[in-house]
C-alpha cells in the first residue's frame, strides 16, 4: 500500500511539473509583445517599458523565468496581475467558488438524470424505452452547450421572464437568488454530460447484468429494482466515477463559453479577460491551478475505486 501511494505521489509530481512547464511555454509563445498590450497605443511615460519588462522578467532566458516562477508558485506566490494590481492567488480564491458551484451543480444534475436513464436503458435493452432514451442521448450529444444555453435564455428569460439572462448572485445573497442565476448555466453545462453518463452506465450495466451473482440474485426471487440498484449499480459505477472526475476537472476550466454567455464572474471569465489583456501572470496562475485541481481530482478518483469495488480493495 505504501509503495502504491508513493508511486501515485511521484506520478502526481511529474504530471504537475510537465503541466506547469508546458503552460509556461505556451504563454511565452503567444504572439505579440505583452508590454504593448499592457500599455496600449497611447503615450508612454519614460522608462515604463523597461520597468514592466523588469517586473515580469521578460528579458531573462526562458528556463530562468520558469524556474523562478515555479519556485514562487510552490510557496503559494503566483505573482500579481499587472492589469488589476491584485495578487493572482486572491483572484483565484474569489472566482473559484463561482466556477466550483457551477461544476458541482452540473455534475449533480447530470448524475441525477443519467442514472435512471442508463439503468432503464440496460434493463429494457432493445425495447422501445431503450430506443427512446438512445435517441434523446444522440440529440443531447449533438447540441453544443452554448447553443443550449442560448435556447434556455430565450425560453426562460426572454419569453417566460422567470429567470435572469445574466449576472450572478452569490450564496451569501440568499439561496433562492443564487439559484435563479445559476440554474440556467448549470443546465446548459449538464446537457452533454447527461448523455455521456447515461450511455456509460447503460453499457457497463448491460455487462454487469450478465454476471453469475446477478443471475443468482434473480434465482433467489429478489425484485428487479433491488437487483438493479443494490447489486448491479455499484460495480457498474467505476467508469462513471472516472468520467465524473475528469468532467469536474474539465469543468473548472471548461466553463469559459458559458460564463461569458451568462456574464458569470468565474475562473473561465477571468481567464478570457486575462488572455485578451495579455495578463501573463494571471493566465499562468489560473491555468496551472486548473491543471493542478484536475490532476488531484483524478488521483482521488483512482483511490475511490477501492471504496466502490471490494475486489480492488483486496488486491
């Protein structure tokens, strides 16, 4: 067990080093001069360009800049935005709860819908219920989330007037106001995930229902519902756990379009603004943070396999 944990930690460190290096390199390869983006085209005070280059270490060799930045990042110092003069760590801590809530809500909605749909598809394999759910899944997979988001805005904000089309109310403003501004973007993000999760559950459960212990449970006279949700769902959830971990990690950085569409002040919205303004330290800080969270979440998912499947725990 100790060797396994040590291997996982070494793999985690190696992955994070690779991600931080590639992120730093890609930001450095962005076209144009960041100084010109920061200062704009207006008149410039004498010596301001040299000061910015010195502050951002733009004249240092690439590897020197990376090592210096990595050393500061390990201590939690991600630098300060040259546009807003706010520490990058503070920006992330302020924006993260918004994006994390959207990610949690979309995952929760997806799982809540996908489990009964996937179980029904496996139980009613090749029957009309399975055909209808499969058709719905294909439609959901073919619709981009921003198109679905535009439809939700048109229906619930423009036509019905039930919910706001944009803006964001934090939980501190009240649960109901918060839900009014978060439910539409959460559903827009959840559409594609519902389809993927339900197809995955259906596929895994079809295989699980052929196992000998399932046939034995049926021979004992147990009800189909008990067999499906007590004996078949847990071992059919391993792949789902993996996809949920990947999806949650991806959502932390993949809500850019939806946050922009609904004017939500999350990490994705901040990242777009940083890219447009060539805010180098903010781009690097948000990107690396998302990558770190993605890797950590997937490592936790690997460890959760043992909780779901006793066979893995014993091995």
